[in-house]
C-alpha cells in the first residue's frame, strides 16, 4: 500500500481508502455486519488506514460497525476515520434558496456530531464533513464556524465538505479562504471537471482531496450487462434507469478499446485514473467484502497509470447533465 499526505493536516493516509456506504445496509442491497467487519479487518491488514463513512449510512449503522471493527484491533495501527453530517430535512442537494441555519444550524450540528461520536465510540473524530453544500452559503458559512468551535472543544480534528455531485467547484472560495482541511468530490473517467479548478485549488491551498465514486457506481468495473436489474431499493436501479444502462455500457466499451493491452483490467484502470492527479489524497471505492477489498487495495501495488494512457482517457469525459433528474 502506498501513502499520500492528507493536505495541511499532514496525515500519511493510504491512497486506497475504504468507502463505507455499503456497510449501512441501505440502497446497496443486504449487508451483514459480519461481512462488513471481516472486510474492514482485511483492509487494515493490507495497510489501509483511511475510512470514510457518514451518519446517514444506515442511520448510523456504518459508523457503529466501524467502531466495532476498530475495537477488535490490537496492533495499535493509526486509523483515520472521516464521517459526514447530513443537512436537516430539505432539498437534496441543498438549494441556493435554503437558509444555512435551517439546514446546518449550530444546535443541530452539535447534536449530530454527538451522535457520530457515540456511534464511533470515540471522544474525537478525525474529520467531520458537511454532507453536501450549496455555493450560495460561501459568503457567510456559519456552519463552518460551528465546526471550528467543535474543533476547539476537541470534538474533531479536521473540517471538510462533501461536495454536490454536479458542482465540484462549490467550495473553491472556501478553500481560498482557509476554511477547509479537506474536500470530497467525484472524479473518474466520466466525471473529469475537477481537473479544471477544484484540484488545482486544493493543491494550492493545502486542502486534502477525497475522491469518491471512482467506478461511477459500478459502471467502470465493466460488470454491467444489458438488461440487468438491481434489487428493490438498490441505489443503482435509479442511477441506471431507463436507457442509461445501455448508454453507459456502450461508453464503457469504448473505454476498454482506449485502454488496449496496456491496462487490461478495467476496474484497476479506473482506480489508477482517479489516483493520477497529485492533488488527490485518497480514493474511496465502496467496499463490502473480502474480494472487493483485496482487488481494490491491490491496485496500490501496481505501477501508476502512464501519462499516455491518461491522455487517451480524457476524451471519454461525459457531461451527462443532471443524471438523476432525467435524460
């Protein structure tokens, strides 16, 4: 496992992190805690030391499973756990018309951080991220002021924002203003917009970058097949609804052609692409079993993607607009 510096916090984190959304047991099919704990232990045994979760994943279940797994470790390994606090009920992602104090009010944030502290069985969380944002709040970010108070009180170390899927530049002004220790954003072969501003901005201001969705919700693993269906309630049944599945499969086939024999494993190539920018601190594919952990962590032992292959993949940037709202 290779390690990278986590922005100005200076942590040495595994470049492959553990995305713990599936451990919540919602929106990705059934998941047993036993499988989750086994996967976490294998990840740690392979040198992984960065885990990303959220209070909303299974209403705290993901956090609690992580706490249980870490409690069983006896090797003294330093593990960094990042969690996310969801906004109070309202539009998702937050609308520009939302009042920040309605969605991330001080009392609400304090209560949610205390919940995560209990779930994670700790007195201090390594990184607390606001789970989505709107750039309309950049001018008066009271919620970040609240997190700074909690930071001073010893409840958390780092402050971050998990950026909206369609607006990776939403926190650029906040990075310039010194508000953030980390940002979490989508970056993959299809979603390359962060290369324009967000990644250079983070590098310039010492802000760590956590990359989520490196496989585009499974598309870039190459395992999607025409006509396949997903279990009821599975997030992917909505993500790939209508003709999206067939359109995605056709795009993925073209990516395979571009990779050629130099990168025969599509999933490994997808992770290598996400890891390619120097500004990226860690990539957090979702993991739920031993096979996924071993395959994803193994990519860190491979040679990095060449500049030539990366250049071949740039034309596959796919501006889909609002993928969730229709065609």
